[in-house]
C-alpha cells in the first residue's frame, strides 16, 4: 500500500501532537487497548487525558502495521495510508525534506487561534522553507477553536493573514485549504462540527484524501547515484541507488558529469543477480568498461540532467556565509562562489534592502562551481536539484536549483 507522506508544521504548543493523537483516535488507527493504556497512564500521573498522550503510549513501538516514534505516525483511513512527519523547527524540516520526507508534497500547518498565540514568525518561516523544498499543497488547520467560542471572525483573520503571506511567496490559492478545528475535542477532524456550522468546507481527513497520490518515480526516466564499488566474481561492480525509472541488463546508460556511455552487463539487487531494478532499490552493476572511482557520479538517461558549473539558485541560510563555500550534491562536494542577487526576509516574504544575509534569511543568487556536477532544476527532479551548503566546514544552509546556466 502506498503511504502518502504529510509534513506537519507549526509553532511549539499550537497543538500538533494533540492533532496527531486525535487523528490516530478518530481514524481508528489507535486500538482501544492503547487508548485505554494512555488514559490509565495519565490518570496515574494525575493529568487530564488528551489525545497527545496517545503518542506516548505508542512510543518506539510497532503494532498492526502502525509505526510511531517521537516524530512520525502512520494512519489509515478509507483504504488510504498516511505518514505524519512532525518537524518542530527549521533544522528538522530541512533534515526530513532531505531524507524521509523528500517526496512529501503536502503539509499541514497547525496554527493556534487561542488568545496570545496565533501566527508567529516561525509559522511563516516554516511555510517559506516548506514551499522552497517542494511542498505544493498546504492545509492550514486553525486549531483550538473551542478556546475562543468557535469565533468565525477570529478564524477569518488568521486565514486572511496566512493567505496573503502564501500569495507573497508564490503559493497559488488553489493549492491551499483552510479548516477550523479543535484537535482536543476532535472537531472537524473526520466529521463536520456542529459548533462551526458556518464552515462550509470539508473536515481535515477529507482534505487529506484529496492529496493522496501515488509516487510517479517509477514512470520517470532512469536516474541513479553511484555510491561506490564492490568486488564480485565477475569483476568490479558499481553500487548505486536508483532514484527514478528502471535499469535492466543490456541497458545503455549515460554517466554524468564525465559524459561517458556504457552498457549494463550484470545487475544485482539485494546481493542476487536480477534482470532489472526499479526506483528506490539499491543495486550493483557490472558495466562494459572500468571507469575507475565514480562515487557521486550520476547515471541518467534524460536530457534534463546536465553537466554544469553555473546555476541559478534559491538559498536558505542557517548561518551567515561569505563568498567561498562548499556545496554537496548527493555527497559529492565541490567548492563554489556565491553571487548574491536578492536577499529575502522569510518572515515577510519580501526583499530586504541589504546584500548581507543573516541567519534564517533566504537569497536568490548565482553560484559558480569549481568543477562540473550532474544537476537538474529542482522543479523537474528534486533529488538532483537540491544541495547542502557548508561554510568553514560547518553546515550553513540548503539550496535548490532554479535554473541550470551551463
């Protein structure tokens, strides 16, 4: 069963854990036994039970196909499966978008409507970064509506503020849904709330169902990252991770950026000879000629993959950087120089009148690389269109390729 990844965004204490627990209960993804265990534990601790305690009951356990840890939970509803990935800060968001959530297209932003909470700078910064890293559909869950008497006016104020910000950073209104909820009382989660009769839209789970799409990487052209070598009885084999498409014995492959061609003679999957391999599989291949150390090289059979040493990018800084940096594409590092064009305030989404970016700023810039790398525009294929920035040997930010210049 395909599992749709959903990135959970929001400021601390705005109710993400409570919402995840409510989703587990409301969809039947948490058993009655586990719910009872959570209630008993909260009673022993002298605390009033709330849905967030369900996460503690499942901590680091696997049961009935359900996996939950401190950051992830899987739910099933109407024959569909979802993995909710909680990212409490920008660094966690970057880490997850570079790994497990790399193909998440949908994010749920939890915003508290409670007094003195509301929209925070981190709320908008999360939206900016999520959009930059490939999130295309946002569901904004305005939470804690029960604490403000289910006020439609307060809900509309939050909705309008976030809608305006999303428009400023280039997210089209048709890619955004808003829903008022009470995660604590499970209102507008699976079924419509009578307390919010003025809301004419769908409850949260129905909105998530509309976002459930199967991965298309298997239908794309072949792309794979070479990771190293392995000695086999048939000679040296190159190990690789297939990113998209399929590879077969007899396939003619193109290797970039060295721009050489070869033929696949033998193919191994999980240590056994195979006729073919597909996206997400780790492989080893014997090819028609020995090309030496090719770690970090890219196998690609599409013209969208280019060999380039100049790219137009969008960067997000976690620390200030100066001119010379190191970029790492799929573990393949190269020195580079950054020419800044426009600095962007990630809280307002608007340009800043400066040429010196601060931590948590973003920037449009041109980057010139010391050596050519295999790259694509992020919009065409994420795995070959993103990179990590290091300055003075320390992690400094993340970038995406907007245009390959040559």
